[in-house]
């Protein structure tokens, strides 16, 4: 006959590290690191980062406008100009003329390829950053968007790096 009390008392007392608890440690470490990484949002934005982000956003907006104007020029050549295209041309102060649209596209492209105009755009953002440090209400819309994008970029990088560090620590603590 088997004595169950003796078998229970003879069982070793140790913590068995199951795969489920190991998984929980990894995920927990990753989440904790990601949450701590969100504090990177509060790290101050540097002037260089702000100027670069503002320039990139302005250039992207200009190239989107060039792409739109090229599509409108194709509509004009085909003889089927949509109402939306007419409204865009009217907002930009352009006639329904392919040469005028081509000239505007080349002006926009030169604005972001010539060294003097690039320097002027970056200086404008730098001056706006200095004004922002004194009074945030003086920042224009483009600079405000650039500042917001720089903060969001810090937030995303903080989460990513924090999660990676947390996962690494979770892997170290989940080892047997």
C-alpha cells in the first residue's frame, strides 16, 4: 500500500520556472521598458533637430504640391480639368496654363535644391526656434508642426529603445 503523505513530504520544494512564467517576464520587461521609454517625450528638443525636421516637412509639402501640379498639367493637356484642380489652381493664383504650372513647379524645386534658398529656409526655422523659447505663441504653423513632429519622434524612439532594453532584461531574468 502506498502512503501518500510520505510521498508529498518527500517532494522537493523548489520553484519550477515554467515557460509561461518566462514568457510573462519577457513581456513584462518589454512593457515596463517601453513605458519608461515614453519619458523621452519630455527631453528638450534641440535646435538642430527642430531645424532639420522643419526643413524636411517643408520639402515634403513642396514635393507633394509639385506632384499635384503635374497631375493638373496632365489634365489640362488632356482637356479634362476637374473642378478640384480648378480650385487648386485658383488657390495658388495660377491660370489653366501648362507653362505657368511648369514654372511654379521649377520654382518650388529650386527652393529646396539651391544652397542659398535652403540656407534661408533653415535660418528661418532657427530664428523661429529662438523666438519659441521666449514665447511659444509666436511660433508659426509650420514651425509648430515641426516641433510637434520632433517631440513625437523622441516619443517613438523612447518607446522602441525602452522596449528593447526591457526585453533584454526580461530575457536575462527568465533564464534558468
